[in-house]
C-alpha cells in the first residue's frame, strides 16, 4: 500500500498553520453533525421548539411508510438522534453510533426522501444524503484525534 501524499497548499507559507489546524477540521464536522442530530431529537420532544415534527406526527409519518407501530419507531429514531448526537459531539462510541446512523439515514434517504427527488426544499434526498455520508465517514474514521474514544484508548 502506498502512503498518502501530504497535501500541498495554494499558499505554501500557510502550510504549517494548515497542518496544525487539520485535526480541528474533523472535530468541527463531527460536532456540527452531532449538534444537528441532537437538535432534531430535542425538537421532536419539544424540548427545543424548532417548528419541526412532534413524536406523534413522526409516528404517523412512519406508519404511512410501513413502519408499524409508528410511535415505537418515532421514539427509537428520536432517542438515536438525541443520544447519538450527544455521543458524536463527545466522540464517545463514535463507530457504534455511526453504524446505527448509517442504517437510519440509508432508510431515510433511499426509502423515504428519494421519492421526492433531489432538492431538500421539495422533501428530497439532498439533506439526508449529506447526513448519511457524514455518518459513513464517522463509521470509517471513528472519533478522530479530539475524542473521548481516542482519549480512552478505545481508538488509535
């Protein structure tokens, strides 16, 4: 296997700064995704009013797509988003959480939102596809250098 080439910079004088900040980029992406998932869970529980669906309306929506009983699946997805989002922010159990998120987002993307086309404004898969790709990246890479997983030694 060949080693990956060190990235080159448009402005080589910024290479030291870029190399130093590179691990923070992954931290920002992981925490942002975790925040998005957690806020969706909080919103569904009405702990944070973001104007989105409730537990009950999500359950009804899920039943229309064949996930019966809908309320059971709604609570499960809400727990995954809320707890999984917090765990992503911490970088704790990143890969196990990512496995669950990949499954959830694959269904959301290809079974639910794909039928509405691509654009998120029409209910399409644009947004859910990004969250699926991020979850897949977390599954591959884990928590990264700034994570509880790394600090605890469960990830190298």
